[in-house]
């Protein structure tokens, strides 16, 4: 940054702060967000269905395709989706709890996001049919996925390829975003990027007509591992 | 007796023996019959109506245009006209809103007047609200002649006074009255005081759309509890040579009570 | 890229609004679109009590943040710097554009890819960069459509709401190389997608707006459906975010209810497709994300609004657009008539601070004060009251008690002031008012048949033959006789 810029910035900063601090403004009370969410867990009245059923209904309403699997069968379901959608080239992050299973299920169709974006860009933008990521939590109220990209699973993995395949344990579904933010104590250590994803990319910018795949993935497939109940009959 | 009437009869027990009537400039000069009809209905409930002759205007026209110091002086001239602790009945929603919500703000830095303004604000009651909550008139004996009615609620009644249900409740108590709901019912009629003069094309477009929506219902009558809106709507209806004229809810009720047979409504114009 | 710019100024509001009101196609488009948005929002708040409760939290959050604004900005800045974000302050558009230019030059960039940012519209970033030979490419679908047409947004959430799909089909077939005419929305969107994908991939600089800033963590939050915001903030090596100084809240948890209010109020969605929380540039070991991140904090009149309590509420705004969706005036005149970056009720209360009251003085009067805006505002801004305060400020010089507003008293007209003075004298003296009523009713036939704007669509306003006070007195006399 040039020296003139530094001084311009100083000038603007101090002028703005001077104007703000010049007048006395007495501090007003902070909102009691905790109390609000305790009393009013969800904005819309929730149905009597259990949390996971509600999550599924809501997620589907955003056009998330949900495939229920079990801890023992999820790889088969991933392989099946890949086949059904004729996905040729998939990209995933190494070193997650699913990496090995994915490797087994997809074989040479799967590549790893090992290089820097600048090197992997051509592959990411032009040759990858789907990115596979893990999901940190699901949000029942809105059917959203909480995704925290990491150095293993970079943020562009869930963004650039036309299909996003996400994998979530049902036991990681929380009631609300607020529950996740507060019980997981996000504020104490935010990642570079934290995402709430609800369905595939969409737009209504042309005459209010809903269209999918504006800029992000056109399809969002969620492999939901039903680890919440014993002997679950997974439904495809 | 239906439950609505029972409710009305119960609340009617706190009926005062007298009330003040603050007609405000709109009714005094432009729509006197509405005021007379309202007074008549109040008297039927055995309440004496006091009309302070020095009354003029609530100050709203200047207040909303940005001349609050002028509005203050006009409002100040009304402050001593309602000394006894009787309710102040206002037959027009937006004037009522001015008294109840804005008078105390106008006099925020004048403690003596502020106290009077607050006192009046607390006693201010819009006519239809007063009908429902306090008068408890039995309307079941009114004319049973079938009539379809569209109701226009003023924005003040809806959003500032929260009394937009009252007119509908009154209509429900009368036999033969069928209420129809126009498209975009909750939207403003486009009057807005000096807005109608400062931005006439926009105001007119709103008024036209409102009148279109109302006439599209094919209603026999148009009712409102706000004379400002009625001036706007009737001016528009008259200009387009429509025979429909909006009338104040007091006029409508009084006619139904008085003409238990015969023509449902007398045309009342603002001419 | 088209360079034809529609020169629209707020000074021309009366003219433009008159034209718009007379345009049935435009009115039809807006009415249809606003009804759609109104219904969608209503479905999200089926009962008013729930909305009121949530709104109270939203309002408290914003009020709390504003009451501590300088402290929170300090805290935010410290946290951002710790994360390695370059924080810039801009007093006005010129400052902000200069900062953009310096960053672009440093990176030898002749192109920037932009996510949706109303503040960048406010500072006219695209125009400013174009004069320096730098192309800013809009990537929000709506904004992109407008940009290739040389048009401007008419709504803060749905910028191209005034265009039909036929308009867009024609536009794409003319402006996108190789595109054929189609009215299929999916196809149109995929045309836009493929053009912009290359830009995302190649751009060195990505620009975004900001929905919320969180002081305690140094996080910026972006709310969007398309994914272009994520693209702009993930793929290019440099990310520049720009926003107004007022967008900060203290805690991360404070953003949760605001987010719930924003998406529900804006498009009637319980959530947006993406809620993107960004805390600093790429960290060591990460494989993507910008290596350099800038945040530009713009004043541009906001500190002026801050200085008077009534106006300060204007800064609570979270730019959801609900006030314009519900505004009967906006619905009839459309967004372009306002000639400002922010149209509708929020525009009418914020623009006087951004641009001065003299050029924008017709905006605060362009409201019937019906209150629909204040009723739906998710953070409880008393918009009608602020409009009234601005009307007053436009007509009176402050007595020195409060800080001068730029352009204060600029709408003062002698005739108008005298009219109200006369009105006041007449209506505050009953010894004048009573004869006045008497005479006015007697001389009603003298009422002019052409009454300024009133008679545009109405018959003249004419006093009744007798005033209520007289009729009542007559009636009482009659009764005494009987
Ligand atoms: S003023 Fe309120 S309703 Fe309007 S855009 Fe801002 S937050 Fe939304």
C-alpha cells in the first residue's frame, strides 16, 4: 500500500470516528438471543415428526436429494448415485473419515483435491462432475447442511462442480442453526469459511421463475447415514 | 343472542353518561351527516353527547406535511376543550390516531400541555371501536334487506389504532349484510393528506386501483370509518360517474336501524 | 459491454414517477412481482405474534449495535487485522473508488468479478472503474442481465424485476455470442452461467458486498441463493468486500435472528441457499480461498444519520426490501423513478443522508404514510415517522439544537409556509374558525373546480351546505320545540 493511501485511510478513519464519538449515545441493552430461542425454538410451528424426519422434509423442499443409508451400506449408495447420474470424474478430500470408503466405492473415478486451487483449477472447472464433502451438522428447522471446509476439503469442492454429494450422519442433525452456533461454541474459533447450504444453487432473477444451478452446483445429493436407530432399513 | 352481542352487552356496562364528540375539520365541513349519524347512535344508547363549539382540527394535515410547529398551535387550541373525564369520541380513524399517538409527541417538550395531551390521548376512542366496546347497541333488529358491503379500512385504523376489526364486527351483528372483500384490501386508498396534492399522479393511480377493486366486487354499499378515505374514494367514484358512494359506518348503521324495510341505503355524497 | 447509462437523478422523481405511473406494462410487472413477494413473505410469518417476537430481537440487536457503533468498529478492526484482513475506511464514494483502484493496480488487474453489492451501486463502482480501464463484471444473474443491457437495478433484492423473460431472451440473443433466442428460463440461466464461469475462473479480484459483520470474531456474513457470492469470495486471489459502517453487530449469535428475519422478509425463504461466513483470508495449509482480503467500510452520509436519534434508526436496516415490496407507491412507480441506488421507502429515508436533502427532497413526500413499510420492517424502523421528520427538515432550518442535515430547508417555499401559517391562524382561533366555516359552507359554489392535484382523478372538494355544528344546533333546537 502506498504512503498516500495510508494517510488517506487515517484521515477517513479519524473523521468517521470523530463524527461517531462526538455525540453522546447511551449504550442500549444487548438482545437476549438465548432466551428468545429457548422460548421460541423455531419460527414456524414445527410438526410432530421427529427431528430427522423434519430435516428430511425440509431438505427435500429445497430440492436436496436425500439418500438414506446405514453406516455399513453408505458406500454402495454413493456408488449407485454415481452410476445413476453417469458421473465420470469425482473429486473428494483425503484424510476424512469417509476417504477410504469412497476410494473403495469409486475406484479410479475418484481423484483427490491434493493441489492448490491454482493448479487444480482446470480440472475443477472443466473436468469434474461432482465434488464430495462431509457435513458437520444438519439443521432440522430448515433442512440445511452446515459445512466447514478444511485444508482437506477446500471450499471450492462444494461449489464449483455441477453436482455436490454431501455425507451426513443423522446423529449430527441439530434443531436450529442457533443450537449449532451456541452448543458448538462457534464464536471461540471460526474457520476461514463456514457455510450453511440449503439445496442446490438457485435463482429467480428471470421473471420470478425458479431455476437451479445459477452458479453453484445444479444438484445437491445428500447421503444421510442413519446411525440414529439400530437396524435401520435404509430406504433408497 | 349471539356471542358477539353478549360480549357487547357485557362491556356496555362501563358506559359513561356523557362523551365528548370531536368531529374534526373533515366531518364538520365536508361530511356533516356522518357526524350527525354517529351522534344519533351514541344518544340511542342513552349517552349525552357534548360537542365543544370551539373545536376545529387535530392538526394532522400540517403535522404530516412537515409543519409541526403550525400543527402544534392548532392542536394546542383544542387541549382545553375536553376538561371532564369523559371519553373523546372521534368519528374518523386517522384523526383519532393523531390524538392518541401524535399529540403527546407534539408536546414532548411542554410539560403542561403534554399532560393535557396525554390525558386526552388516553380518553380518545374511534367511533366504531366505541360502538363495539362500549355502546353495545342491539343491531339485530335492523333491516334484513339483503345488501353486499365492501369495507375500506383506513391505514391508521389498521396499523396505528389496531381497530380495523370493529366495523366488520358491527356489520356482522346486522341481518342481511354480506361483506365482500376487494382485492388488495389492506392497501392504502392513496389519500395521504397533502400527498394527494404533492404527487397527484401516484395518489390518483392508487385511488383508481382501489375504486376498481371495490367496484369489481359488485357491492351495493361501501363502508368506512374514516372520512378522509371517503372523500378520496367518493371524489373518484363521482368523477367516473359511478353511482356507488362510500358512506360512514354510522350512516349505514343508522339507516339500517331506521329503515327496517325499504331501500337499504340512502346515497350520501360529499357535495 | 454496453456503456449506455440511463442518467436518472432523484431530482427528476416527479417527472419519472409520472411517466412510470402511465406505463401499464411496468405497473403490471411490478404489481405482479410485489404480490408474489408479499405472499411468499406472509407464508413465512403465518402468525403475527411470532413475527413480532422475532422482530423485537432483530430490532434490539440492531439498536444495541448502533448504540455502540464506534466501539464495535474498533473491535471488528482489531479482529480483522489479527486475521490478516486489510481494513480501509472511506468517507465517501471517491475514497472507496480510489481504494479499489489502488488494489487493482497493485495486482495489475483489468477486470474484477462482482457479487451483488448495493453499496457498490451506491458508489457507482462500475462507472468509476470503467474510466480507469478496469472492467467490473456483475455476476448476480439479475445484475448481469442489467449490465449487458446498460440498465440499472430497480429493486435491491430482485434487481431485474422490471424485465420480462421475453426482454431477457431478446437481450441474450443479441449480446451473448453464439446464443440463440429462447424463452426457456433454465436455458437462459445456463447461458449466463457458462459466460460467467470463465470470469470466475480467470478473475484476479473478486468483489462482494456484506450482509453482516461480527465484531467479536472478525467475520463477514453473506446471504445469497446463486453461489456467485461464494465464487467471488473463494476463487480469485484477492477478495475486496465493501459495506457501510453500520452493518456490524457485536456477537456471532446476534446474526442468527437477523438472518432468520432477512431471508423471510426478503424473498419469503426460511433460509437462503447459502449463508456464507468468512473469517479472514486463506490460512496456512489451505488450498483455496483468497490470499489477500480487503474490507472497505464506507461512511458516505451514514455518520450524519447517526447523529440524530430519529435518523439513527435508519441505520438499523438489513436491506431486505420488504418495505418496497409492500409500498403502494413503489409498486406503482417502480424502482427507477427514484433515481437512487436504494429505491422505495428505505431509499426515501436513507438517500437524503447519502446525497443530501436538496436533491432528494421529493422522496420523503412520495408516501401516503400508510405505514405498510413500518409494519413489515423486520428490524422495526419507524419509516413513516422518519419520513415526516425529513419532510420537516426539508422545510425548516433546525434551531441549532441538532446537527444540520445537508440540504436542510431546501424545499422551503414561501407560499407553502404562508399557507400553513394562514391555516394555523384560522384553525387555532375559534373566533376566526367559526365564521370561516359559516362562510365556506355558504359560498361553496365558489369552490374552484380545478384543485391542483386533487382533481386529477376526483371531483372538486367542496364544503357541505351546512357544517355539522350548525346542523347539530338546528337539530337540538328542533328537539327542544317538540
Ligand atoms: S427499512 Fe426495514 S423493510 Fe426496508 S429494507 Fe430495511 S430492513 Fe427491510
